[in-house]
């Protein structure tokens, strides 16, 4: 049964394309039987806005998200004879404020949100999927105390500190919200295609911890084809993550 649990539309997300109804129509055309309509939760500090959101206000993002929920539930009912639509959200974890506000949002709108895609897009408050510059800035910031020494060992340690920070943030998200879907698990190597997590034992241990925890409560791990658009030769996650997941206690 073709299905997808993670999507965006240009109507409610500046880095996507098309209206939400067009996304639904395309899903029907491609034969999906179940399709998840999701959108990023609002961000709550102006400094966390993406460049394409310049000029927007905090209230605008909140209003936009609620408009997404309205339209998604309208389409869910309208197209029910043709496709099963689920309505969800994708998380943001930039600072602890995002988690507090997400709890508030879920308490207020929970019945309208059918599932959560748990994703991390920032490390040390810096976006890691915007461009290579901000990615490497996040790596540098995570290992700042090591940055004075340019040796290869220190560069390796900086990368390791970055990966550990990513997996710790992911673990916090998993523990606090138990998202039904874990989004793009290994986004933390987006601009390091050849990076092997096994080369970073402490980060690898945290990766295994996160997978075991998510499997224990029953999370799904998405296979996200957006990686192909970013220059990868495979979807998120890469085969090393898939192998760990396959060896876990539940299939």
C-alpha cells in the first residue's frame, strides 16, 4: 500500500511548492492509499526565521499553521472517498522554548493533530539543512572549545561533538513527545555524504540508544526521498542506520 507521512505545500511552507489541494491531487494520481499532510510548527523567535520568511511576524506563523490545520481537515473530509488523509505536524527543536510552546500547542489543538513527525533541524541553535555554511557553522560552534587547535584529531572531535549534540536533541524530542514518525533520522550528515557514524563511537552509541528507544515505544522511521534533491544517492537514512534499525527487537 503506497503511503507517506511527511509532506509540505508552498501554501503553508515557504520552501515547498504548490497548494495543499494540489499535493492531495498528486498523491491520488500516484496511487497513494494513505497520505500524511504535515507542516512545520511555528518558530517563536524572529532570529529563527528562515531567509524566505523575512518580513513575517511571529503571529503570522502561528496563524499560518492554524490555517494549515483548517485546510488539511477540510481536504481530509472532501477527499475521503478517494484517499485516507492524516493531519500532523513536524517538530522544531531550536531551543527549549520550542518544546514548551509545542506542549502548549498540543494542549490547545491536540484533537486536530493526529500524529507527530519528530525532526531536528538545528544544532546549537543553528540550522543544519539550510546550506553548507550554516551546517559547518553548527559543527564549529558545537566543538568551539576545541577549535583553537587545527589538527585533524581536533577536527574529528568537533564533528563528533556536533553529532552527539544532534542525537541528544533528537533523544530529548523522542522522550518528551513520543513522535509517531521519526523524521530524516540522519539529517546531521546532510553535507558530509561520506561521513560514517561508526567513526565516532560516542555518537554511534547515542544513535543506537535513540533507535532502541523509538522502537520500544513503536515509532516509525521514515524513508525520506528529499535526500536525492540534496545530492545524496540514497534516501534518509543511509544504510548504516537502516541496519541498526533492522537488528532492533521489532520489525
